[in-house]
C-alpha cells in the first residue's frame, strides 16, 4: 500500500468525526523526532560492524582472509557505504549512523534528558478544540521547522478538504507569516497599540498551542511512534501515519464508550424508576407486582 495507502487510512480515521470538528479554523502544528530502532551510534561501533560483516561474507563465500584479505573483500563488497563510514570524522556533515539504516539523521531538539536523537523528523497537526490529528508528515532529512509547514498544510488539505484559517506554532517556526493563504501565528510581542482584547486573544491562542505536546506524547508512547521498527524512509512514513490513525480511532472509541455507558446508566435509572416491584411470599409462591 505504501505511504499513499496509509494516508488514505488516516483520512478514514479523520472522517469518523463530524465535519465541523475536522474543518476547524485553527490548527496546532509542531514537530518531533521518531527515533529509529538502532543502537546509539559511535564510529568504533560502526567500524566493528563492518569488520563483522566482512568476516561473515568471507565465511559464506569460503574465502580464507589470511591469504588474500584486501583483494577478496574488494571483490566481495562493492559498497561505498563502508568506505564512507571509515573515512568520516566527528565533525563531518551527512554522517552515517547506522549500516542497516543509513538514512537516519542526528536531530537536536534541545531536550535536557536526551540531547541527541537518531531518527527522522515528524510534523503533527491537530485541531485546536476537538483535538483530532488532521496531519502527520514524515521527513527523510532534517528540515527547518518553518520549511515543514507547506507540505504539512498540503497534506491537511488532502485529508480534510480545505485549509485552516490559522496555524499556531512555537518560535521554532519563525520566518514565515503566511503559507498557502494560512496565517502562521507564533508567540511574540504585540504592537504597543494593541488593545486588551487583542492581547487576551493572542494569549488564548498561545496557551492552546501547548495542547499539542501531550498529544505528541500519547502518539509516541501509546501508538508506537516512540521507536520505529520499520525499515527505510517509507517505513518512517508508514509508521507515522499509522500512529496518527491509531490516535484518532482510540479517540472515537472512547467517545463511543462514554456514550454507551451514559445510555446504559439512563436506561437502568429509567427501569428502576418505573418498575415498582414488590415481592412477597404467599403460600410459598413468589409474586411480582408491577
């Protein structure tokens, strides 16, 4: 099915909700890191992996490395990936951090507990009031946050049928105030002439923006986006879309559960209220009078 198929599944999960909830005027946007299932990368560790792979190849091909080590390995593996790892230094850009997942990027999000994260960047968009995820976009490189807005908004338009009026983001999205006709609002100082109403409205938006942080936390910990076990950049996109789909479907299931529970409680109360059952024993027989 690929990324397009997973995006259709996400659209189905969005369509479970009412149109007025999906097509809200304001959306909250933020990025996070989807970590790849790799060990913490160091150059000696990668070099050790290369030696192990070379030994495995030599053993499989029946090559005695003691006699013709360099020539045999040169013929067995024509792969520039190994040479790049062996030549790269600590300060190089576009470094390789994993042999089986060479697309992994080192991303710094400014977290105190985890300074470096190895995976890919993901952008999440949710509605301001209803809290429905209306966009989940995976990026193979590590773009600046403001550069992720345009593809994110285009995806949201495909999924919901229209663009929002306002996108609310944090200061990491500085640089663009309007994209595809959507106003981008980030926290900042208002003009000195701003009225109290404008100040209160701006504070309301920016307080609401923090609401996307717990949503990202739930998507990661409850829907398996905290660590991606799927291979390649396509696996990154598929895992992102399925995690967002799972979040929306669980949200709808909780609503159904709440409505069913309320309905059962009302029905029980009605039955108890209208059925005045008196039970007594008459000649060793039970009689029910309603």
